[in-house]
């Protein structure tokens, strides 16, 4: 069994957030069980405890499903020797803010304030995941509303909190936000945590809120995202000139190429398809994909016949891939093939 150094509350408060320790404390107060959902599907519950010893006092979260943050996963709570809490520590304990490190504020006060806030809001828009510093730091921007009379507030998330999946309509609580310069937006500290709350918590219809043209919400050409082709809407195939210099020009009714005026010697075809694609930010796009990228998604697609293309695509979807949205369309980087049974 691992052994951790037994420490006093005063010393424990100075240790790093992920330090493991054993403490002998007296429980001064226990609050009711709090529950929230983490990472959209993980139920988490804990009860806040006010604890103290001869050195100091602190709020402690005791997790029922120990997994993250303040209490390490191996936390055991067991009766221990008597711990004496002096009266002055007990008095100080009653003054402690209830385990919240930051004050909870409405979004419009949080952006105007000078100190960190915990905010709650409904997501109206989600940016693509962006990566910085040689891909070591990820970030994502959300727009949140908590008041139908106020404009949405932009919040920047980093690291693990940025990598979670968010959708418009989700209601979240974010700790440790702070006003970002004087931009009416919020940034988050490394210690920030995002918790999902029931959507009814903020009864605002976010589908009526216009999206922003803020560049941080646009996919840039370096953003690689996971996409899934959900459906093929239509396919188009035509006979094309076989000379590379003519760039897939459509052959005219008289069988000649409008560019080089030759009759092609081979039956080359060029194709495209209109696809319905689910994106990493949970938005959907209808987008036309041309032959090169189409063949990366559907390597065996019969590109010389529109009807056969549709049949092929319908039997192959859904197809998951990594792609990059560029000014000219969607570039497919790799695909995850469906297993043949
Ligand atoms: Zn030609």
C-alpha cells in the first residue's frame, strides 16, 4: 500500500492541487450531496465538508465517485484519532467561503469585474478546436448567454476543458474565469473546470441568436477536425477531357473539349457529390466534394455513373474521416474504414 505523509490542514493548503496526502481532521460541518455531470456523460457527486485541525480549517470535497480534482481517486475516509480544533480555528471556519474559490456572477458582471468569477451560461456557438505552441495547447471558444436581454459572451477554454465536446443549447458552469483584457470576453485559468447542468436551467432559445463572424469561431486552414459523412444528397458525373492541362473540362455534345478542341481518346469521367457532414463542433454542413477527395472517402466509388455513385455511397455511410475545411472546400486527410463483415 502506498503511504502518504500525514500532514496538517495548514500544510495541505500549500501543497500543489494534485498532491496526495493523509490528514487527520475533525469534521465541523457537512453539506448536502451535490451532483453534476462531467464530460457530458459522467455523473459525479460529492459532499462539501468543513474540516479543521489545530493548525487551520478548509472546505473539502469528498467524492462519492472519486475521480477528479480535489480528492484523488484513492481517497478513503475513516474514523481516526481525536483531533482538537481550537476555538479560534472554529470561528475562522465559519467565515470561510463555501468551497468556492471564485464568486459566482452573471456574465455581464464577470466581463466587467476585476477578479475571477464562476459563470453559468447556455452555449449559443462553439468554435473549432484550435491548437497552439506546436499542437501542445488546445483551445476552444464558446459563446454563452444567461440573460435574453444581453448579448452572448465569448469564453476561451484551454487544454482538457477545450477538448470536451460542446453543443449549442448545453448549459455549463465554468469556474475560474477572468475578464480578458478589455474585450468584453472571458478567459479561463488553468484551474478552470466546466460542469454540465440541465438545459432547463437557462430557458433561453439559443437557435434564435445570430452567430458571430468573429474569426475565432471560423475554422482556419490549419484546423484538422473529425468529420462524419452522414448521407449523400446527390451525385454528379460527366465525361471529362483526359488531358491534365484541361482540368477536367466537360466534353461538349459534339464530343470535343471546349478548351483543347480535341476528341478525348479515353472515357475519362469527373465526378462530385453533395454530402451531408457532421462536424466536430456538432454543427452540420452540406458540402460539395470533388473527385479527389470523394475517392478518399469512398475508394471504390464508380465515378463514371451518377446513379451507381449514389448506391455506393448510401451503402458506405456513415464514413468517419479527418478533414480540414479550407477556403475552397473540404480536404480529406484520412478515413476510418467500416469493418467488412
Ligand atoms: Zn481538353
